């Protein structure tokens, strides 16, 4: 009997990480996804940027990208922007909030990611250091993080008061 109790306690300690806190661990920011998203969003010349967004926002993003591509092609900037290189070594990306909501009785997992510092965009004839100080909201869709601009539970809404 005592050996069974000892075995149970040992298994409990091992499963808890050697007695560490059992509080849920904070998710890690998907840095590669955020960096790739920033690069494609900054240049707005790659149609695959659409795939970073949740499905209901993709048509609006696709139209914006096509318009941007046409404008940059007309301005003679398209090819250079398509080959731009990015250095994210001075960019800090961290999770600042997580939330699970239920919409139509289905769970929706959201993550707010803070992007700060700066990054460098290098083109053939120029180098630009771009400051970053914003947040990106991600939504889990089929086990993949997707960017959402509409589904932001942390966004403050300001209503005009009547009177």
C-alpha cells in the first residue's frame, strides 16, 4: 500500500515538473510567422500575405495587395520591393495577452503580440531602418495562427454619448 502511494507521489512530482508551479504556461510568440508577416505587409507586393489572415478578412487584403502591386509596378518599384531583404535582429516580439472566447458555442483562441524596436529593410539602392511599436492579434485556426484585424477583444471602443 505504501509503495503504491510513494509511486503515485513520485509520478505526480514528475508530471508537475519536479514541484514547479502548475499555473498554465504562457504561449510563445510565433516569431518566424510575425517576421514573415511584417516583411510581406511592409512591401505589399506578395499575394501570399493573404494566407496570413483569417478567412473572412482575406478578400479585403487581397484587393489591397492587388492595388498596391499595380501602383508599385506603375511607379517602377515592384521588382526592387519583391527582392527586399529584412533584418529583424533589433525587433522584440512577445505575447502580451491571451484569451479564449466562445462565438456561436465554438471556442476561439486569441493572442495579442507586441512588436517593438526596429527592423531594417534593404533594397538594391537603399537601406531603411523602420521603427516598430504596435500589436498584432492572432487567432488560432485549425492549429495555425492567423492575423485578424476585426476580432480584437482588447480594442477599446469609444462611444459618443448622447445628450
